């Protein structure tokens, strides 16, 4: 197995087994979707109207939950230094970790989203767009989140500062993602928003590994 | 790059900035006085009445809010790529000013919005992107404060500042795409009457000078602070 795949599989195992963040993120996402109607009322029309935005915000927050452990666990037990010393470039190692995080949270949240959309009475056409937008957009959450995780990996309480750093940077994803769903609901074409979301996501996945690797390096030196 | 590093020497920087500081500070006072005088003697706008005077406080704050982030980004690049030691200090020193300018822009904008738009807050594109910019400043300062090791903190903050600098145009674009109500730019396009334009330009100059004065003072304080700490550690 190539080192890239080995790291990806290892991180997936860590995320899905006991104490991993995947199940936690899914339950959090479902809980947010349950609490919102309790807070704003059970008017099905209103719920359908806000579903895209709420589910997008919920998905981003849920993905953030497990993000602070992305590098921190490996940093604490020393395996991050071994990963850095291995022949696999740190940029690719970061990409493997981003991919593992996305598969265990972003992709899982995307799969859960149609079910939650039913709770919000979202029409099926808009549900399909929500699913697509999460599928296209959540990689950006993992990728940009990885930069924040790498920057704060040596901090005891990095989980507290991470959302402050990451959430403003993720605002375009929320805007385009929820915008695509809203466009579909209003009878407009969602393709523009989806295309912009895809561009944002691609750029994030392409560039983030470099920033994340640089941040890991500066934390390992000295 | 050679000339940049000549000024990276803290001792030389202290000498130069100490010599320049009194002049910049007095220029700031003059520009502020002239700008405020011109501004408050400007005639009321035929539509906006006296509230147009907020313009002279609001617009320069907004311009500075972005310029300071630009300054931080340039300092961060210098620090990451060329390991320019003073630029870390400069970047850290600039951040709180940027946050204050952003907050000032938001507060004055909201006070202006009440008579003009009928509400303190609208989710208008520029207001929203400035709110996000404020959070970017908070995150940047929080990261600086959270990491104890100063070299590590400097490099981490520099990476974050550059990631933010790449992202800001995208955020700006996405928020514009999302909603826009704010009036467009009216300085370069010549839509501003000279009675308003001149006080505004003076105030922009005054804000810029004020920032430079305070920035220099803060960098100097940081350098002196470091020297004192080093001396204390040596004597201990």
C-alpha cells in the first residue's frame, strides 16, 4: 500500500472507531436539525425556507467538532514527527489527512442530509441540490479547517480558538451552498452558485495542503 | 532585498523611528485638526442633511481597516519568506489598530444607517464583509496570544494572515454576490462634490498618519519591552 493510502486508511480507522469524531459529528448535525424547529416553531413553510441555510451551518459546525484532533493527537504521541520524517511529502500527508477527515465527516454528513431535509419539509428538487452542494462544498471545510488545525496543534485548548480562525474563512462556502438551495426553491437555476462553490472548494483543496504542511513544520521545528 | 534588511536592525530602527516620530505625530495633529474643521464646516447635504458629516469619520476608517490588513499581509510575507525579524513585531503591532478601525467603520456605518436606511443594521454586502473582517482580526490576534513561544506564534500568525489575505477577495466577492445595498464607490468616479471631497481626503490622510504614528510607537514599545525582558533574564 502506498504511504498516502496507508495514512488515509489509518486516519479513517481512528476517526470511525471508539473515541473518533465521525459518529459525534453525525449526532451533532442531527441534533442541530432537531433543535432548530423547537426554537423557531414548527411552521413547515418557514422550515423549508430556512432548511438550506440551517443544514449548511449545522454541517460546517459539525465538521469543526473533530477538526482540532486532526493533527493534535499525532502531535501529542509523537507520530506526527514520524509522518514528517517519512518519504511522503508533508503536503501529501496533509492531503491524506484532509481526505480522511472529509470521508469520515463531510461525506457522512452529506449522506445524512437528505434525511434531515425531510424533517424540514424541503422539496425533493431542493433536497437534491442541498445534497450536491454539501458533496461539492464540504471538502473545502476539511481543507481550510486543516490549516487551522495545523496552526493550533500545539495548543492545549486549540479547539477553542480554531472556530474563530476558520469560520470567517468558510463564509463563502456557506453563502454559495445555501444560495444554491435558495435559488432552487425560488425557481432559479442553482448552477451558478454550485459552480462557484465548486471553484472555491477546488481551490481550497488544492492550496490548503501547502499552508497546512507549512504550519505543521513551524510547529515541529524547535 | 538588501535595503530592507538594513532597516531590520532594531537599534537602527529605534534611531530612525525616534527621529521621524515627532514630525509624523505633529503632522497627524495638523491633518486631524484641518480635516475635522473642514468636515464640520461643510454644508449639509440636500438629501442626507447633517448626517453626511459621518462620512468624514466613516469612510477613512473603512479604508484604513483594509489597508492595515494589507500592511499585516505584507509584513507576514516578509517574515515568512525572508525571515525579516522586525516585520513580525510590526505585523503584531498593527493588528489591534486594524480591528479598531474596522469596529469604528461598523459603528459609524450603523449610526449612519439608522437615519438613511431606517435601521441600525442591514445585512448589506459591505457591512457583512466588514463584520467578517473584524472576526478575521480577532482570530489573528487570538492566535498570536494563544501560542507562548514567540517565534512559533509569529510564523503561525504569518501563515494565517496570508491565508486570510488570499481569502478576503473571495469573501468580498461571495458577500457581494449574496446581497448588496450599500452605495458604490464615489471618490474616483467623481460623484462626490468638492465641498465633501476635500475634507474627506484630508481625513483619510489624517487617519493614515495617525495609524503610522501609533504603529511606530507600538513597535518601539515592543522592542523596548523585549530588551527589558532580556536584561531581566540575564540579571536573574
